[in-house]
């Protein structure tokens, strides 16, 4: 066993960190996470600017095949997420770069790849994911948005919900039902791509708990999409969604974000005096921050092990579930801890009274993004129980 | 022993619940978060009409003469419905302080007005830089000048100061032999010249304010309690405040459990109500257990306070316990609702945010546990 990075990796990782450190200096005040990208015009512009900087360096195509302009391996992609995560810098479209591109590499035709990969690589076209519906969340295969073929087009009708960034994204990848009579609900689903400006697409905001505009409901009324925009085969869309093995799923971005949070809390506790003593001397605070650090180092070690397994093509879905659950819940605890250490100021929103620009108050609410979206933690635990531990599955 | 509510309390609980559900639906609670005042004057008048502000004020001052425990029954109903506004700070912080420590004149002047819904009160204690409810944090200066004291300094996290008529303000009148010594309390006219107030944006939008005092003249007769000996009164206000907040919180916990159970019976995924999944059943069973234990711990503390028994430890225990568990229950409630629970329009998040706000009010968990640690005999 060897946890050591090669010299080359160390060098590259440093470069990612240096560039992100520079980009972080241009961060709009109060910017953080996904909501930061989608809530304000300023945040969105910053997201696009960072994407351009990364694109120029070829950093949006890490791990892609060379013929599509790819460079490096999944390891490089991981170091990149560590850097963006640590500095809370956007620019890597989680939908386009992280989800759609690997899906296209794994399943799409040459034509689709040629048409859609270049604008992902250049950071110009941003994507959203139209999967969930009001009655199809965890049970995604129950989705009912219909696509009826007319000549070389599909006519799509239905409603999507919780569509993150749909009010800003240029294009969408959607799941629709093309065969309502299939014998299993996973059959008869098709994965397709369309322009968010297509007539019949209506995006209405749903505000997140903290009042930010993160996600939306999207109504699709007679939306016409060319048949050539199908990824994979018609009715085989479920299989397309299951190509997760190709995704970078270490959660190292979130984990590195937490490293930074701990550093900031440590600095704060060293510098802030209560009754003449630095907070850092308070044994309760010492113990809790130390516990957070132990948890975090554990998460980090597990994440590296998952990256390693993935780079050998040995990662199982339940491996990724484990690190998702552990790191997501750790972020929730970290936000709690942050608000607690700040005392009454922990509840203050970004304003002149806030500490850390209201970061912990925000994440006290936003940690649900990690624990509910992309498969809830209950669902992840089911996956671990069934596929990881081989426990019987109740019908 | 009889650990049940009296018939009167049951009636109060029921009628308060019905009234609040009708008059202050959660949509309104959320609207009031964005409202500049943060409460509804109309609703306030209706509540006064029901005698709520005067519930525990003696009859001679136009109140109903009921007990502190009766009041906590009402507070629990308010927490269950997340009623925003200055009820608790007016009644628990204001009226009780005056009942306990006020002069005959102060009582005659203020208590009937509180009972009739004509005066809003609040407590000004915390200051910038002080992170806990500790006497050492009181540095705002009050200096005697003729018939007045002149107050200068800044208070923060003053609940509803934006609409308050009076503030009970802790000030330092001398450098005493200890932190506690030398603190005096003043009933300050919130509109007096030299006072400026700004609302601090907080997670629960509960109108916690920064209040600046620039040479604010307060007549000497408006001192509450004795000169330099105000701290024990403030402690008593804080102790009642902690119980009141805990009572509201257990109301919110129950609402979160009820909402989640109802949703899980109703929401279908994988062709069955999600409540059929044992993974969720056990979470809800735990939410219920924790709510039960929290309630009875709070009821006990409220009863002791109401009976005038020494209960500093029991109150601190209740607050510490409820702090942690209200946050936990509401976090589970949001999670079990999935996407909808994370949205602004849904009620679970409203409780989740309130739970965070309740946590620091009147002393956070560490602060309360320290009190408990001393009381159970740990040397320090
Ligand atoms: C911030 C955020 C962003 C999102 N962004 C997107 C997006 O961009 N695109 C998109 O398509 N979707 C998005 N989603 C939707 C997300 O994928 C769903 O919310 C999620 O899959 C859960 O579905 P649901 O909300 O319908 O909850 P439900 O599926 O109704 O779940 C409710 C509760 O039941 C539990 N549960 C359900 N089934 C089981 C089971 N079998 N065993 C045990 N427990 C179970 C869940 O864990 C949860 O606690 C987003 C959600 C959030 C919160």
C-alpha cells in the first residue's frame, strides 16, 4: 500500500490550487456553492468567467479521450475538484462537465459526441438536469413526462421539478417516457438533450429554504426535440443513467471545502478572545474541532481509496454511496459546529454583522443539497445494504 | 402527583391552537418574515382581546392572574404554530421583570398597558463581542446626571427592538468587585432621543436588532430594581426566557413530528407510502421519543418555576436538551420530506430555521451545560 502521490501529481495539484487561489480573489461577496452560481447575475457571471479560465487550460476535459481534446486521467480530475472545492470556486459545470460528458463518452453516438462535447469543453454551454418529477423523486423510474414521436421529432409534455439552475442553463438533459406500455417502468425511458429556449419550455422558480433561487419547476408543453438528440437508444435511457462508474464520485471537492472551513474556524478561535482568553483554549471547542478534523481525515482517506479503485475500474456503486453519505453528513455537522462556535453570530445572514460572510448560516441550510439531491442518503444506505452487504431486499 | 394538564389548561391549549391556525397560518408566518415590523398589529390586538398578554399578570393590573405554567401552555401552542412577534419578549421578559422587581408606580404604569396590548417590551442584554449570556458582557455605561442616568453603548440581538415601546436595558453603573456587581437595569423608552435601531438579518428573520445608545437620558425613576444590583433580576428574566423558549420549541418539535408522519403516510414512492419503509419509521419513532422526553423535561421546569421552587439546574437542563433535539428533529423532518422539505414554501424549513434561532437565545447548549455541570457538583 502506498498513499504517496507521484511528483508529477504533486506538481499538477499545486498548479490547480494556484489557479483557483487566484480565481478566488475575484469571488463576489457572499458567494458559495451551487446557489452562488445560480442565484445572482453576479454569481452566474463569475461561474462563466471561471469556466473560461479552466477551458483555456484544458481543465474541463480532464480524463476525456484525447480525440475529444482530453488530457490527463481521472486522478487529475480529482485534484482539480480538490482545488475548486478548497477555494469554493465555480466554473466546472456539475451537470455538463461532471455528469453529461462522462455519460456521452460512455454511451453516445459519434454524432452526438461531436455535436455536444466541444461546447462543454470550451465552458460556453451550461447544462441542467431534468430528471425528477413531482411524483418521481427517489423512485425516478416512475417518471411520466411523455415524449411522442412525430416524424423525426419527439413532442414532449410533462412537468419536471427541483431542476437546479434551469433558469440559467442553456441546454438540458432530460429523461422522458417514450413507451408507456413497457412491462417494467425502467423500460420505455429515453435520455435526450434539448435547448432550454425551445418553444414550450417554461421555467418557474422555486425558492430554496434560505430564499435563494437555486432550483425550479419546469413545464414542458408540446416541446419539439429532434430524434437525433437522443443519447443511447430510444427506450434505453435508464441504462444511460446507470453509467455512473465513469463519473468522478469521490466527493473530494466537498471534502477539501471542509478542510478550508476547519482552517478558518481554527484561525477564528485562535484570534477571538472571550473574557481575555482565546476561544481556542476552551476545551469544549478544542474537542469538537478536533473531532471534526478526525472525521474529515477519515472521509479524506476513504475518498482517496475510492478514487484509486475508480482509476482501476474497480469502484462499486456502494463505494461511492459510502463517501457521499459520510461526507454529506459531515458537512451538515460542520455547518452546525461553525454556527455554534460563532455563538449568536452563527445565525446571522451575510451582512455587516456576519462572520465569514454568513457562510455557516448558509450551509446550515444548504447541506441538504448534499444529503437529499442526487439520491437521498436513505437511498444510498439502501444501496449499501443491498449491493454492498448483500442484505435481503424487501419487495 | 398528577402529570396532566388541568381542564383550564387543556381549554387554553385547544382554543389557542384553533385561534392560531385560523388567524396565523404558516403562510402568514412566512410573510411576516419579510415584513418590516415582523408582527401583525391586527393579530396582536386580537390576542390582547383574548387576554393573552395579561394571562399571567395579576388581576389588580388588569390581567387574568393565571400562573407562569399556564403561560407556557400558551407558548407551546405558539411555538407549534411558529407565531412570530413580540409576545414572549413583552410578557416573559417585560411583564415578569416588572412584576418581580418593579416599583408600585412602574407596575401601575406598565402592566395594564401590557395586558391590554398597548405596550411592547423587550430586553437588551448582549453587546458586540460578548458571545454568551454572562454578566461580563455588560459594558454599556450609565452615568448619573441630575435626575437622569445617561446611557451610552451598543446592544445587539435585541428581540423586536424595531417595534418595542420599552426596553429593559442592562447597563454598568459601577466597576464592581465582580462582573455581576455594578449592573443596573433601566426601563428605557425605546423612542427616546439618542437611540437608533437596525434589524440584523438572521436565519429566522426574527427581528433581532442592533440598538445604539448615544447619551440617552433615562429618568432615575425608571431604574428597575436596585442600583448596581440588577444582575439577579436579569438572571431571573433569562431563566424564564429559557423556559419560555423551550416551551415554544417543544411545540415546534411536535408540529415537525406531526407534519412528517402525515407526509410519510401520504407520499407514495415505489408504489407505497414512504412511511411503509422501516428506515423512515424508526427515524419517526425516534423523533417522537425525543419530543416526548423534551416535553416532560420542560413541563417539569415550568412547574418548578411557577411554584417558585429553585430550578436553575432544571431550567438549564431543559434548555440544553431541547436546543439539541429541536435542531435534530427539524433536520430529520426536512430530510424525510425530500426535495419539498428544502423549499422556502414548505413549513419544515421554517421550523428548522427557528430551531437554530432558539438554540442561541437565552444561552446556547454549552452555556446551559456549564450551569448543569456546576449544579451536579463538578468543581471548577
Ligand atoms: C437542492 C436540490 C437540488 C436538486 N437538483 C435536481 C436537479 O437538478 N435535477 C433533478 O432532476 N432533480 C434534482 N433534485 C431532486 C432530487 O433528486 C430529489 O429530491 C431526490 O431524488 C428525492 O426525491 P423526492 O424529493 O421526490 O423525495 P422522495 O423520494 O419523496 O423522498 C422522501 C423521503 O422518503 C425517503 N425514501 C424514499 N424512498 C425510500 C426507500 N425506498 N427507502 C427508504 N427511504 C426512502 C427519502 O430518502 C426521503 O427521506 C434536487 C433536489 C434538491 C433537494
